[in-house]
C-alpha cells in the first residue's frame, strides 16, 4: 500500500569518497560502476534505492597538494571535486547524492558527532607518538614500518610495510578515541553477521586483526600542523582526523544528525558500501566502532574489491600510472567499458588493465556474442522474426506448444536455461557477485548462438524454399517420408528464432544495470514496451506483445549495437 511504500527504507549504496589531490583513474571509475550496477539492480527489481558518491577534501594530503600547486586549499579542492563529478556524469553513474566534505552541512554533522563522542566518554586527550603516513592518512605501529631505499631517489626512508608509503615520526598532543573498548563488541558483531564483509577472505583478515588487539585511535592533529579540516569543537588548537571526518559522510549526506523517526526514510544505514581492498580497515573496524559509539545502526555489508593494475603494478594516483578514465571512455564508449570493467575486474584478485585485451574481449563478447545474435535475428532476410514472435509470444491457449514433448533436446535444454537464468543471475547479485552475474548473462547469449547453430534454421529455410519450388512434388514426398512437413519445418524455424529473441529480451532486461545505453537500444530494437522492462517481465513467455514490429536495425556499421573498435588510436 501507499504508506508502506513511503515508509520503506531505500536501498542505500555508497562508494568511497575520493581524495581530490590528483585526477581520477580507471580504479575510481571501477568502484563507481560497481556501486552503480548494484543500485540499478535494485531499481530494476522495483526497490527504491539511493546511491552516494563524492569527494574527500580535507586532511594533510590535500593541504600539502594545494600548497604544492600554489593554490588556496578551497580553490584547489573545488577544482578537484569538479573532475570527479564530471567523471560520474560521463560514466552514467546514477548517483542521487554527490557529497563533498567541505559542504557546510557535512562539517556541522561532523562537529555534532564529535560532541556526541565526547559526551559519551569515548574521547580523551593524550600525547601520541608514532609513524604517520600522509599518503595513507594513518598512523602505523612500529612493527608495521621498515627502512627502505626509495627506488626513484635513492633516499633512505621509513615506509609502511603494507603500502610502501613513506611515514614520518610524529609526536604531539591530540585526542584519542577509545577504539580498544570496542574489541569485544566488534568481534560479537562479526560473529553475528558472517556476510558483513564480502568476499569472505577479507572478513577473516579483519576478524584476525581485531582479535590481535585494537589500539586506541588518534582522532585529531594540532592545528598548526593540520589546518585544513574541521576544528575540534571547543578546542581551536586541534583539527579532526580526516578519516573520522570522511567516514561520517555516509551519515551526514542523508541527514545526520537525524530527526527522530526520519532516519530510515533517509536510507541509513547503508545496505552495501563498495570499497577497494586498501581501505577495508577503515570501513570494517573504525566505521562500525564509530557507529556503535554514536548509537547509530551499522551498515549491512561492505563489498570489497581488488585493484586494477597496469603492467602488474597497482594503478595509483601517487605512482602516476593511473589510466585516464576520460580517454578510456572516449576510446571504447561508456557501455563497452562498463561491461569490460565488471566482466573482467577483480573482486578477490587484482586484474591487469590492457587495451589490447579490452578489444579482444569486446570482439568476442559484445560484437561476436551479443551483437551477432541480434544481427542474426533482426537483420536476416531469411526468416520473419515478427512471424515467429506472433506465433509463440502472442499465442492463445490453442496454439502449438513451444517445446515439443518429443522434440529436439537442444531446444528443450535451452528453454530450461531461459527459465532458470534470471533467478540465477539475481542470486549472484544478492551474493554481491556482479562479475559472475554478468558472465552468467553472457553465457545465455553464447548458448543462444550455439542453439541457433545446432538448430540451423537457415538449413531448414533452404529446405523449405526448395521443397516449395519443386514442381515435381518429389521433395515434399521426401519430407513426408522423413516424418515432417512444410508446416512443421516452418514451425521449427519460428521456434528457434523465437527462443533466440526471447533470450535477447531477457538479456536486454538484465543488462540494463550493466550497460544502460546499449541495453535500452537493444530493447528498443526488439520493440519491448518501456513499461515492460522491469524485473517482473524477466520471465520467459511473460511478455506477449513485443516485437511487432521490430525496429529496423539500420544499415552498415552505424546500425550495429557494437560497431568495430579501431585498435590504432
Ligand atoms: O581512500 N583499482 O580515497 P582514494 C581499483 N578518501 N580501485 C581503486 C584503485 C585501483 N587501482 N585505486 C583506487 C580514499 N581505487 C579515501 C576514502 S571513504 C570514507 C574515504 C578506488 O581517492 C578504490 O575504491 O584514495 C579505493 O578504495 C578508492 O578508490 C580509494 O580512493
């Protein structure tokens, strides 16, 4: 009912908010796309969903980057944020919110949260000594740093063992968060929520880390060192630690501090937070501890993914080996790039980004697989796809069966596949395996091509034509002797064409979250009504009124859904 719908908590998906110290690369675009696909899948299924992305604009790293650029920090971050916003727009990210940590409302929310933490006794003042990495914006314990020779400069530096980033010895007075107090509570939470971190292997890492012990967390820095950030309420000499500031964005963006009763309608807490494996600790240890301390509900799942590498080295802003996402978009187009990144991107293990490989995958999957199937059905003059759909989709009760009792095993096998694949894809999406889900959709495309190959409607059409043209009647006789007839042959052709068209319709519906533009064109070509593109229509035989007429696909390369890509760019 209407009230139920209003009260419904929207499905809330987030990306990390990105540092604007340097331009985005393909890695950032990947996270955005993953989150976008998860959101769009929910929308396809009829759920209200909210997607957040944005930029992390405070902290030492930004302060130094602005200084280096000879700019005022605000001017510097304004420029940086614009680039990320433009990127989200160009990749078709359907974000409802773009938060910037320099937004007034966010800063006020952070101040409020700080006061709550203080009031509840979670904060104390003390001196802090340790190794701080500006690049990672975090302290490392002595056991996690070592002396290295920096390859580029030959300088001997102390660096984090985990990230290889330089650390600096800092000794200063600052505020601490009693993170250690949350060890037991966190461990209990992990135990009660075994699916909290996906994939499971990263859950195990986090549990082991917390089991090994949690040190209290330094959550402010002297303002004379770090001026670019939110000041500690009531103590102007200290600036709030950038990660506390940044993590709170997921709450402030949807209205924290919440008006009582409004929290659920805002979407909070997030249903799924997509992050790279580099920031798991922050999202799966610090963030839930902050939420516990603030008496806020905890996010349901953290979906962690692996990294894109270039020449096997992690793509990173600081290494200068990031692939420019704007160039990639121009070269391959939004949909092929979205498809490639999800299909080939790493969740558990890193994946290497390679232009030649993208072209190869494009040729095989999109041109040779999906594009070819569409063209085979819609462009061929050999059969009448409209007649096939009229015959089987628009059938009445007395119509001939689509799958014959003792018919060809290959068609009944394919029919079963058509029946099963949507639910299987949905299950993969529920398990947060969008790569596997996309691969499974593509398998249906390949299976449709194989089914056609096997059914060989073109051979039957030739047989049909020749029998009809044969004035001696000999060929008709032969057909009859072989236990078939003109009508049966024609029905066979229509049957295999209809099964292939049905595959294209279901695939088109399921591909919408992955390739919004290409799938729209595909469904347009198939003549599927706009209001019949949601999940409930993604069942074989459900739509009885599409395809009449099919939209002309156009001549030459222009009319192709996936035109050839040029490899020399
Ligand atoms: O960490 N492959 O921001 P950030 C895949 N501001 N994804 C990659 C990647 C790669 N090579 N490199 C980066 C921050 N990413 C903080 C987050 S959230 C409260 C604050 C993606 O600009 C991946 O999602 O360094 C990674 O976690 C994120 O960008 C880091 O972005």
